[in-house]
C-alpha cells in the first residue's frame, strides 16, 4: 500500500462525506460515547479493502481499534465477520461510509477478477486490467484486481508507451509511430516498454517487419484470426488480446495462445459486494 497515493484519496473522500461535521451523530449521540461495530459480509465473493479500511480508520482516529478477522483476498460468504471496530462512536460513524464504499467496490472487482482468473487456470494466459477506472479511484481499483489474482497493466499515460490506433493514424502509419516512439525514448532518456495495437493481420505483419516493440496488442480479433496472429508472431513479442472478450468466450481467446487478455469490465462495470457495518449492542 502506497500511503502517499492512498492518504489523499482517503482524506478527499472523508471531506466529501463529512463536510463541516456529521451533524446527525453530533445531534443524537453524547460526546465521548464509546462503542463497538463489526463489518458483516452479506454476499459471496473475494474480500478486498481490509488493509485500506485500517488506514481509513487510522486517519479518522488513531485511537480506533480494529481487530481483523478476515484478510484481503480471502473467499467470503454471507454472515462472515471481516473485522470489528472499537472506540469513539462518532469516529466509527465518520469512517463507516467511506470504508463501505471502498470495500464494496474493491471486493466486487476482486471477485470478478478471481472468477476470470479461475477460468483461465491452466491455459498460460493471464488477465490484465485497463485504464477504464473511476476517476480518482484508479489505485484502489487496480489494487483490487491484484487482490483478485489479476495483473496490472500500465497505471497511466506515463509508465508505458502504448501506441493505439489513433496514434498510428495521426503519426502517419505504423513505421512512423514506432520510429518516433523509439527516438522519443532515446532523446528523453526514458526506459519505457513499447506496446503497439494492431487491427488486422496486415498491420501485424508490418509490426513484425519493423520490430522495435515489446508487446503487441491484438484488438478486436476473432479467436480464429487471433490464433493465426499468435502463429505469425512465433513468440517474438508478448501478445495481448482485447475487445469484445467476455466470460462466455474468454476460453476461445485463451486457447488461441495469447499471453494476456485485457478486460476493461473488471473495473468499469462490476457489481459491488454487499457489506454492512453494524453496531454491536452490549
């Protein structure tokens, strides 16, 4: 967990939720009231965000005591208790919604990723996430993919050269795009991998002739054409497939022999895992 990235996300989320005060809690609960709560799982899936919840609670109130019962990456079912909290009731209630919002989404992503990873077991193909993430939440969502057993692709525009169709078209073709990218890295003294997207076998052939890349993204290839593409590559470059890949057809793509399959739906359209933070009455 990178606290330099995480802590601003947490503080912004708390500010968004609390504003100038949790007036409901302040109006109904006496100052100094102590209490306990527990995080109850109400769904089946993979738990994610426990470590994040610890940091949220620490920022809200370092005196809050969390007893973790289930760690990140663990399969859970309805009725499981992920952790308990003890301390200031006002602070527990301040942390509640931010903890739940983050953990529910992260657990949903981890659960979906884990389902895909399980399907691909034994194929040699790994699943990648994408940049199709919620603004401001990318670190958390990509963290959840890792918890679910997936692999993180580039984090942003700065940590990899990914030449997509628009770059190819604007630069005047594949050869120009690759040549320009290599020259840019040289003049800027940057050590970044180069990946290029191809839309058909003709473009793939041109990339293979030009060379100078690390990975080839085979976009919107049908499984039978993808198999031809993998054969043409002959293991020279890492291969990645994307576009129109779902749980229903993913095995057809994996069986074509690609190294990676990237799926934007891991982060942009998952169902959150149902979790609830409830007071423990004594």
